């Protein structure tokens, strides 16, 4: 779903053709989208009425297709951003796609996204800590301790974001 969020959020800023969309997503996330991800998603959006497609003539070249978000697409984007199910909460790309679009959400919706991620991280941290405690191999234990350190760092970052939200209230 994160690819859909990123594409719609870019189109919510301005109409773009496919290559521009790919570059805009890469510039803001570091992720490179393949044409096999980009164009089928855009086709689904067009079929669903979330995005319109128009041909832009180019001199001595075939027409270029420009994609524009519709009102249906704006509503879909908003719904996808606000809905952060627990089963997606450990997926970093899903989470960051929402955080990167927090300006589109209310304070309460932002807090809910942060809380869903936090609860998922705490549960996974407890699971991995149990594995580390039972790990006899020192190298395996070291690897699990490294993973636990990543959890600690992100939980601190989430606490900072929660503080920001309280300040904005």
C-alpha cells in the first residue's frame, strides 16, 4: 500500500507523467520504483477513478501520458493514510509513507499511527529479547542485540514525535 500512498501524495501536489512520478518518489524516499510497480498501479487508479490520464503531445515523439489525481483519489489517499492496520505496523515503508504525509492528517490520526507502530515495535522487541536471552551462540546473540538496539532507537524517535504532537495541540 505504501507505493499507492506515495504515488497519490505526489499527484496531490501536481499532475505528473510516469517518469516524473518515479523520480519524485525516489527523491523523497530513496526507493526506486520499477515500471512493473508504477504503471500497473497507475492503471488501477485510472480504472478506479482515483486518477485521470491525459495525453500530452510532444514534438517528434509519441504523446506522453500525464496523470492527475481526482477527488476520489484525494479521498482514497486520506483513507489510506489514516488507516494503519496492525498487520502493516512493522513494515517500515508503510509507516514512513504515512509519517511523510502527516500534514494531511489530524493530530489524533497522527497519534493513532504512532501508537500502532509503537505497540507493534514493543511486541516485536519483547519477542526478539526473548530470543536473545535464549541464544547460546554469542554471535547470534550479538546479532539479536543489534536488532534490539534498532528497536530502542526507533522507540526514542517515536517518543520525540509524540512530544511534537503534544506541543502542536
